[in-house]
C-alpha cells in the first residue's frame, strides 16, 4: 500500500503587498520639471529642452531624477539609441501614452509611472525595446506595456499595480517578439478589482513561443487579479511563478471564457499546435488554477489550491504529472480531449478533495492513461476518478482512499458509457461499494461500459459486489467487461452476488443467457464469514477462489451457496488465480478468438426481448469491435473469415464509416518527426533562457531555426487539413450508397453527416444545431450510438454537458463555464469564422437602450451601434478589418449583458 501524504499548499509571497512600489511617493499635484500636459504629441527633444540638456548622451550620463507630466503622446524615436529614466516620476493623464519605435531602447531604472487614480493608456513598444530595473512601478494603465510586433521586453524587479493589463504581448500578425520577465509582481487592490470588469497580469496573443519565466530563479508574482496570464492562439512557458488570490469578476454578469476571470493561467488555442509548458508554480485561485481550451499543454510540478485545479477542453496533446492539488470541485477536469487519437497521460499527481466533487473528472475524452496518482476524497466527494463517454482509458496503479467517516456513498473509479477501459493494479480503500453496477456508489462503478477490471486491491470495510434489479444494459456493451485477478478484503458478514436473474440484465461478471463466455476468474475474496453467495447465471464462474471467513480459512467456497448451477468448474483448483501475471492465459490474449461474438451475432435475431432497431444497434456494436480488432491484427483466421463473409452487410458498412471518420479525426502521423524537432528546439531555447542568454546571438540562431520549423509545420498541417477535407467528401459519398430500413440506423447515418459537415467547416447551421439538439435528448437505450454522437457534437458546438440519464428520463442539459452557448445566449454571431459579411442577432427587451460594440483582443473599439437604432439584427462588412479574434458585446444601460467571440479569417 502506498502512503498517502497530504502536502499543505503554502504559497510564499516573494514580495509582500507593502513592498510594492519602493520608488518615491507619487507627485500628483506638481510642480513638474517637465510639463507635457497638453493633449498633443511630443518628442524626446521636448523633454531635453525643458530640462536644459543639450544631448541624449548628456541626459543618460547625468542620470538626473525629475518629475514629468504627460497628457498626450510622448514619442521616443532614437534609432539604435537608449533613453534611460533614473528615478523619474511620471504622471500620466487620461489620454497619455508613451510610444517607443524604430529600434529605440527605453530603460526605466527605479522609475515610477502612475495616473493618480486616473486610468491612462499605455506604453507601446513598436519595433523597439523596453528594459526595467531596480524596483520600477507602473500603475493605473489600461495596458501598462503593449508590445504588438517586432519588440524586445526585458523586465526585472518591476511592480505592475492596478492596471487592466500589466503586459500585453502580440496581436494580429505578431512576429519577432523576445521576452524576459524576472522578479516582477502583478497586483491590484480590492477596490480596483471590484470596480473593473477584467484585470489581467500578462496577455499573449498570436505567438508560437513566449517564455514568461524568470531567468535568474527570482520568482514572478500574480496576486489579487481576475486572471494571471491569458494566452490566445499562443504557446507559452510559465515557470517559477506564484499566483495568489486569483478571483472571478463580479462586474461582468454573464461573460464567456476567460473574461469572467478566476484563472491563474488561461490558454485559448495555439497557432501551431505546440505544447505550452507550465511547471514549478504555485496557485491559489477561486475558480480554476490552469485552464486550456484547444491548446496543447504540459503541466508538471505545480502546487495548486483552487475550486478546480486543472481544466482542459478540446486538447489533443498533454501531460499532467507530479502536481500537488487541493480542490473543492475537481482536481483535474477533462472534456472532449484527445478525440484525435493522440495518447496523453495523467500520472503521479497527488490530489486531495476535502469537499464534494471529483478528483479526476474525464468526459468525452479518449485513449488516455491515468497512472500512479494518489487520491484522497472526502466522504461526501462524488468520485475519485470519474469517466463518462470516454473510451480506451487506462486506470493503472492508482491509490484511492476515503478520509473521515463513510456515512455518504462515494466512488473510487466511476465509469459511465466508457468502453475499452482497463482498470488494473489500483488500490481502493474505505469506499462504500468496491464493485457495483447501478445505482450505488462504488470502488469501481461501471454503467453502460465495458473493459477489464484486473489485479485491483479493494479493501478496508468496502462492500464487494452489488447489483440492482436493472443491472447494466446489454445494448451498451457491458457484456464484454471482465473482473479478473482482483484481491478483495474486508471484515464481517458480506453477501456476494454473481451473475444475473434475467436474460436482459447482464452483469460484469455473470453470464448473459446461454451464449456468453464467463466473466470472472482468478479473484480472491476474503471476509465473507457467514455471508451468502448467489449465482443466477446459467454457467459456472471459472477458477475463482473464495476465502470465506475472517481468519483466512482455505475453504474455497462461501458459507452459504444459493446456486442455479454449479459454482465452479473446479472450485478446488483455482488454476488461474492471477491472470494479470500470465499473459498467455490472462486478461488479454495475443490473438482474439471471436467465438463468443460470432455466437452473439448469430443468436441476436432469435431473441424476443428487443425490437428490430435495438437488435440492429446490438449487432452493429459487435461488428465495430471486430473491425477495430482486425485493424490491430488481433483476429484469428476464423474470425477474419467470418467478418469477410459479412463484408457487404449494411451494418459492417456503417461500422466502416465510423472507422473512417475516426481516422479523419486522428492527426496524421507525418507531422510527428517535425513536431519532435520543434519540441527539441524549444527545449534548447528554454535552456538558454534559464541561463540568462535571451538576447545573445546563439539564442537568436535557435529562434530563427524555430521560426522556420514552425512555418514548415503550419504548411504540413494545412496540407493534411486539405487531405482530410477530401476524405470527408469521400466518406459522405459512401454514406449516400448505404440504404437502411431501421430508423435508428438512418438516424446514425444522418448524425454522421452532421459530424462530417462540422469537421469540414468547423461550424453548424441553425438547422443542424436543432437536429443534434433533438437527437441528443433521445433515449440512448432505444436509439443507440447516434444519441451519444449527437451529445458529443453538441458539447463542443454549444458547450453544454449532460446529467446522467436514469430510466431514459428527459436529459437535463446544463451550460458549462466557457465557450459559446447557443441555446443560452441572447446574442448570436454567425458565420464564425467569417471572411466577408458578419451577421449579428440579439434579443432585446422592449425599448431597451444600450449598444452593440465590437473590439479587438487589445481592447480597441472597432465598431459601435446603438440598440435603439437597429432592429435586433445587423450585418457588418469585415473585409477591411484585419484577420484575428474579436469580441462582440451586447451592453444595456446596466452594463455588459452578453459577450461573444468571432474570428476573421481571410
């Protein structure tokens, strides 16, 4: 047994709030040595003139401390020269900004730039450089530092206070930006935070590699903000930083995604599918510590205390390892991840759930590995590991324990509609029910799923096996589950129920009628003294050993047996007691003998419990499994002959369509080597960065190579994308040749067509959205896979999730925390992406006053329309706007009501 160690998340403030701003007190009322308070543009020569200094060289040599006020724009345009302010106090009026251009370097040394409570504009670095040193302070800015293109940012020992954005890097068309940030703090006081809609430490837009990590080991601090770091279409590296008291925005009532706040780090997409790296940081957040949407990510060695520790959505590559997480809602949360078939891993994390919630919550995510995690859940927690509609998942060598009393039902590993799972070598302790189908909470809970449950240790007052009258539904492939080689230990009297009473309520270790292979073998059960064991199966349970009393008496059968058939084929033999260590006779043989599937396929039509449509769905699932195993070269010659004989069967054709779509979704392997070269080069850049060599020729050489590799990668991705589009058309043509009689199969083909349209255009029409909404709310027991596929599509397009359906009651749909919510919003933006004409529709109250505004990601207003002048819809020509991400806001007299994003792509 592993020892579970709870590490208290102690977050160290590198610099306390009282230390922020060690420069001199602000001069708000004058007098000022340099007065540029008029709202016009001034050059640096005007500064020299008012100081009575003749040359820039003399200015830099004198290092004179002085006070200055700016009301308009101070233009610093001294190509290849440095302008250094030492101890300067600069008051900025409402329209004030500083612009650094044409290879000019602005150096701030112990300088203080402020607005005296009035928000000023920004310091723009346009093909220039900014350096800060020795306790500089920049406060009260909309964008304290804004570097959209061709810039160098070298910040050390600088305090960013009460800025809407501390540092804004990149934007539409951003290129060639170098960044180094060390020992900096980003902070806002409570009154500023509560009166502004969104406060962000650092934002990065449209860049492939930005290292936001200290070079010298001095940590950066982000405290009392709405978001610490936001990355949009960017890949970043964040190391050795502290995120403290990150809170949500209470000014914005119903915004989407990162605008609501509460994120230590929020990533929204990346231009080249590169992997952001988040390592060795501490987080204290009132919402989510790390959030990624469509951005590949590597998260390791972080200490996290938050409602949700790590939340990923639509991510195809990631690794989460060696993180210490204390969470109240979810430790690690995945949704619609890895649908492209890439493997990803969650391993060696320590998760403590002191309240309700789920330690690891996996939904609509495939082919992942969850290994070596230590999980402690409160007695009221819903689950240690929760998986819904996630396939090909491996749960191995995890340790789960319930702390405190066990008055509440709780789940160690909960599987729902998750197929091809492998639950192996886990330790589960003090759970209400060790293995159970429905509806009890369990050690391993499996509903509408199938997989292998082998070599687990389940002990410490945990109930063993319990089934309700409803069991698990046959049509959803639970019949292929196996319980093998487990060791279950407990105390007192326990009942053990194997098999099933009725033909149509199979269990994971019983039989289903008279044609299903045996499910349970090699299990070792102890602590059954005085209990009763029931077997309602038609056949025996082979090779299981039952140690039935608390003293470990070697008697191999329960104290009381209530059989409908013999318990064991050879109950004294127990010849296969540990199948997990015997690959030839164990849980997974090298070649699959499909005799049981052949029997099922040929026997289905003789059953009377199901209608024709349900039988078709049933057989379709079995054919799909055979095709999957054929692709893996796991079918015996006899199985191949059987499958080939059905090659023209309509169900096999539909199964092949499903396989073809899955193949389209998989990123082509051709990019693997190039991707590895990119990651290797990125690692070399990281090493140079950590050695303080960012601005050296060697670093520039690697950056040039890195940029070329990225360009090659983008071309390759576009080529593969075009190939995928051709494949989509090909598959749609195949679908038109398939003729079906059963309405449930036609429903599946229609839903495949919608899925293919979404793959091709990345959007759906209102009619298609209405269609997937209708299908998603049907009963999956009646309509089969089309329902789950529609839910998967809808969860991405509309950003909704589903409560579990019991007895096919109407599905309860709940909006998730981010993304577009078509059915919930009163603001609609389409098409998205757009290249020429954008449609905006909204629902306004009678006589509502307000405006529709459109702004770019830097917050600059692009367009504005009064609500009273438009009739709930408008068309906007975007041809003259730059490509990129934009924000649409519906603003009533009471503030922001709704927010949507759209992308201009040309």
